[in-house]
């Protein structure tokens, strides 16, 4: 399904009166109008990748409740991402997960992506589960496995993922490992880490010159006693040992409760080893909830660190959430909105005033400065950016008005199940 530009234009004309009032009110409250124009330009440039597995209903080990109209092929997944991008102008990238979404015809897929104004972001390998006809099992690990033949299979898989990405125009690969142990004594920590480094070095050696490798980390799950790459320090250590094309990747859900993620981001930026993000939210652990639904202030504080002169093209941005009880497309629209809100709020901060207050150790004023920006309703700013980019003033509202899910069910069926988690 594709949304025609005239439909979006007609919707915007109907909504423009109220938007104009809100946009004027925001301009009145922010004295520096040029700052607003700069923020609009930065928001317009930011493209947040949609993972190919997230366009269907997610689930847990207890169950999965399909919502109907799910994409049955990679082509239909791209169509859904194109639909999101038409609505918000900030979803113009896809992050493929292999082997779930291997193109049958690269040129056909590239042509379709071009038609939809979509580029290919990081490709993702999968050695955390066994696939059909796979010779060696990953039950006890992959890149860190004690047996060389298992490690070699996992290395070869990652190399094949790079080859798929090259054929599509991607420039990076994300490696996340489930490797670890469930019981004390099960695994030699040092040897497991050394084997992982050796495996990653083999993968790194096959990277094209203009590619990057992202090393993701996670403290627990599916192994609950130890994880080989359990924290940002381990990821930084590996990426530093690998070389200049290796970076750490931060998944917001991959931290223990109350971790200071914004400080981790600052440290990785300081070492020029921050590669990108997987955005989601959590209450207890790796809950994979809608971005900004639980800890919006934490998200803002992360962007407060990122907004210090960053170029949005320097990092890989991807949503990594599961949609067990929501329409996945609605959830993705909400997640992109939350990311842009946090980014816009962070860009509103008076940096000179904040640094002056910090130097003077004026703790109360520091809080006032950052909370003043956080409490600013920047949604009219986002809407104005979308309006200028010929996207919908209110993407979710138009999505529902057009009954998109109902149309997808009518064309694809009620029982379709997308590949992925």
C-alpha cells in the first residue's frame, strides 16, 4: 500500500489552521527564531532505520498474537517502511536482518527501495538461534564457542551478511552475540572473550574499506549467569582492539536498571567509538517497549550528550522494539516521534548558559536550564518540519483516518505472519 502525496496534502490543509496557531505560539516563546530553523534542518536530515523484523507483531516466549495484514515478503516490508516514511519523512532507511530477509533479487529490491526513497542501513547477523539445515548448533555459543568448527560457521555467516549488504549498498554490520553461560563454572571467561575477539578479527578483516562494524552488548538474556560482551566496557575493548572501523553500539534496553546511559554515551563519544543506537524503552530490563513510553527524560538526557555538535550522519539510528499488543506500524510512528522530540528538546538547550552555570557550580541553574528545554512542547516544531517535507502533520492520526491496517488486512489477509522475532 502506498499513500499518495495529494492525500497527505489534503489532510494537512484540514489540519493547518490549528497547527499554524501552535507553531506561532512556539515561535513566540522561543526568542531565537534562527535556532528553530536550524533545528528543523537537523530534524529533516535525521533518518531512523526500521528493522525488517519489526514490521510484524512481536511476541514473547509465552505467545505471539498476530494482528493481521503483516508483510509476507521483503518487498511488502519495504512497502510498509515506505508508508511510514511518506507519513513522517524520517523513516527512510531499513536495517535488514539476515537470514530472515535475504533478497531473492537484489536489483528488484534496490529498485523498489529507490522508488520509496529508502536506503539500506546496517545489516544484522543472527547467530543467536539455529536455522533450518544448519550444520552446527549455537546452543552453547557462536563466535565464542569452544569448538572451532562452530566458530567458523558463525564467522562465515557474518561474512555472508556483509556480502548481502554490499550488494544492496549498505555500509555497516551489527554483531550481537547471545554467547555466555547460565551456570558458574560452565565457561572460562577469559577464553570465551579471546575466542570472540579472534572471530571478530576474522570478520573485521573482510570489511570493505568504507564499512563499519558495530559491536553490541547486553548484560543478560538468553544467558543469565554471564554474557561474553556484557557491557559497554567490553564492547569498547573489542572495538578498540579491532581497529578504526569498529565501534560500540548502544541498545537502550541492554543495561541494568538505573544505569547512567547518558554517561556511557559521553564516554564512547569521547573515545570516538560510538557507532549508533538501537532505540526502545524498558521498565525492568530488555523490555523492548515503545521508545519514550517509560523513560522519556532519560532519552532526552542521552540526546543532551549527543547534541553537542554531532552530525546525525555520523551515527546509525535504528528502532529495536517489539510490538506484542500494538499495531507495529503505529508503534514505529510513535517511536520515531519520541526520538525526534528528545532530539529537538536537546537542541533547544542554551549551551553557553549551561556551561557558564556548570563552571560556576550553580547546580540549581543547571537544572533549570536543561529542564526548561525539556518542558518545551516541541511537537509543533516536528509538525512544521514534516509539513515542509510534504509529510503528514500528524502521522498517526492520518494512519488511522485512512484505516491503513484495515486496508493491509484486506490485501494481505488476516492470518499472515511476518518473518522475525
